[in-house]
């Protein structure tokens, strides 16, 4: 078989690849292709062939053989905007070493130090949503929320409202143009992405300089990163630190905002789950706006909340899959994948077809009551945070933010769908409702008021 031509079925196996399909959105399209062609099939993305892979058995092989069978394959625009020292662009030993440095950002003590900041931003935000006259777009507002949390956790202090809005606008410009044709000409998406990156670097540069000059304790994520890089014998340069800030924000904000939005959506659609969650939180003494500081240990006994969040991430995983490139020609599920071909491992399809999940379309947090996803075999059936050497570094931080958000919402607000129908979900770049999810929030509710209402035609 020659490398680079249409992939061939493994000798003696199936009769051919499904070829010639155009790139299309929506998981139902891929679901019908999967039914016809099985768990490994060829499709197209931006005019290029991609092998789409589903199912725990295949994902385990791909993800555990990263750097050997497959490697990262980000588009050129992502590589250029994130920069040469980013994790996304690192491979092999350098990647492993960088992950060790970054891991300190998500240690138990680091997460503990972030809790008050996360809670403060979440409380202010939900209060502001409830005070609004009209409905809000939950997805757009959740992106602002996660950006504010990221700034607070990374840098400690708030830059002031005017600067915050300026930074948010710049960051949205960077995210919007992250995946663009690498044409550096005036007005192109790529040029806008680079310009936004440069403005963020300029701001972070000043903050980093101030931090390096002051003797203040390193109590922010940025401080922890500086210290950790020294402890691991690779003191990071100014450029590396700036790139790290942008990369962490990019990895954290849209993904967590997607999950916050899906949480609101699922609690709207499933009021009995919300009632159960509220009752559980009330029994355990959680109150909206309470002045009692929260600690990580306070979240340990919130089993039902854990299961609600797991179920949101199962049914609507923010990241629907990950892209790789074949580093050698190899066989998967009876097919040969030629060296150089793109491979996409699908998180969403894998969740939808995992034998451990009965009735996968139903939102049922209780399915996680029996630790379904524990154990070696089950691990790759459920992977909202990916797997293998590139699994999500911020997983525990993301879950912490979601828990604080869910507690504040469930104990302190009432919300109602402001449209006649529920929106469709789009999966690119992260899972999000097509209309942003228009919802009216209010602070008033009694124990007799359902905390969320949906009136559909
Ligand atoms: C619900 C929220 C989140 C979801 C669903 C999510 C999901 C993922 C997934 C699926 C990957 C692996 C991608 C691949 O295999 O190509 C990943 C990687 C990553 N995530 Fe997250 N993520 C979330 C939040 C966060 C947060 C809050 C942070 C950090 C502040 C973060 C930092 C990262 C980093 C740095 C990587 C790259 C790791 C590497 O290349 O070694 N993520 N994430």
C-alpha cells in the first residue's frame, strides 16, 4: 500500500472505506455513517481526509500509543498563535516535562487556594444574572464568567472593569480566529488572531514583570507556575510564561463555559433532577451567598452533585473529540491507516455507544451511582477529559468550577426558558446551543417554586 492515497482495507477484512463524504456538522450524520461503516471510518474535514475513530477499544490503543502510533496535529494557525513553547506544540520528553511543571497548578493545595476566588466571581455573576430585566444568553454569559474566573485564578487581582472588558474582547477575538487559514494579510482571521495574541502578551508581560519584581507570596496560578518551573530546573522565560497564560486560558474558558451552559440546559429539561439536587444541598447546609468560607473538603460528600456533573459531561461533552496524525502506517479495527493521515478520536460517539451506558440519550445522573466508569476496562468508555499522555490537565479545576456554579445556581436562583423551543446543539468548536440558550433568571424562589421551568410548545 502506498502512503498518502486512499486508505485500504486490511487484506482479508472489510470491503472498503466510506469515501467521498463532505464535511458536515451534527452528530446524527456521524452516527448514521458509523452504523453503516463501523467504528473506524473515513470522512472529510476542511477538504482533507480524516479517519474518525469511536469506541473504548480503539481509543485506548490510540491514546496509549501517543508519540508512537499517533502524534498531535494542530492546524498551523493554532501552532502559530499559541507559540513554539506551548504544551500543544510540545512532544515526547519535552511535553512530559512541561506537564510536570504545569501539574503544580492543579495540586490539592493550589485548588484549595483558588476556591474563594472562584466562589466570589460565581456569586457576583449569578447575582448579576438574577438582577437583569430580560433574558440572558447563557453561553455568552458563561464565557464571560469563565474568563473572569481564569483572570482571577491566574493573576489574583482584578484588572478593573474597563480593562477586564477590553481583555475579554481581545480574548474572544483570539478564540474566534484560532482555527483560520494561515494567511498573514490585512483583515484576515489569522492576522486578527495574531494581533489579539500580541495584545494579551503585552498585558500579561506587565503583570509578570510586576510579580517577578515584588516579593509577594506566589499565591496565584501564575506565581505557582513560576515557582514550579524553578523547582523543576527550567525557570521559564518571559515569552514562555506569556504563552502559557494564553494557552491555559484558551484550554479552560470555552470548554468550561460549554459545560456550565449544558448544566443549565439539562436542569431546565429535567426539573426532578434539580429538585433532588437542591434538597441534597440544603440538607448538607449549602446556602446561596453564605459568608462561611468553602473548602475543598466541603465538596467531598456531594455525591449527587458529582453524578449530575458527570452526566452533563457524558451527554454533552464540551470537546467532541481530539485530532492526531498517524506517525506510521498501522492497523485499527481491521483497516490500515496510512502514515500522515489525520485521525480524530470521537469522545461524543464513544459515550453514545458505550455498552456501560443503557439508554444513552436519557439524562440520568443516577447511572453513575455505581461507579460505572471505574476500572481499567471502563476507563475509555467515558472520557470527557480525553485520555493518555495528553489528557486534560485542568480536569479537577474544571469540575471544581462546575460544582461551585451548580451550588450557587441551585440554592440561589430560579430560571426559566425564554424561548418557545429548546435550541439545537452545535458541536464546533465546543458543544453549545445554536441560539446561546436564552434564559430569564431571578433570585426569588420559595421551596414551593420549581427552581427551573421550561414551557415548550
Ligand atoms: C469541562 C471543561 C474541560 C473539558 C471538557 C476539557 C477537555 C479536554 C480534553 C478532551 C483534552 C484532551 C484533548 C486531546 O486529546 O487532544 C484537554 C486537554 C487539555 N486541557 Fe482541558 N478541558 C476542560 C477544562 C480545562 C481547564 C479548566 C484547563 C486549565 C486551566 C484545561 C487545560 C488543558 C490542557 C493544558 C490540555 C492539554 C494537555 C496536553 O496537551 O498535554 N482544561 N482538555
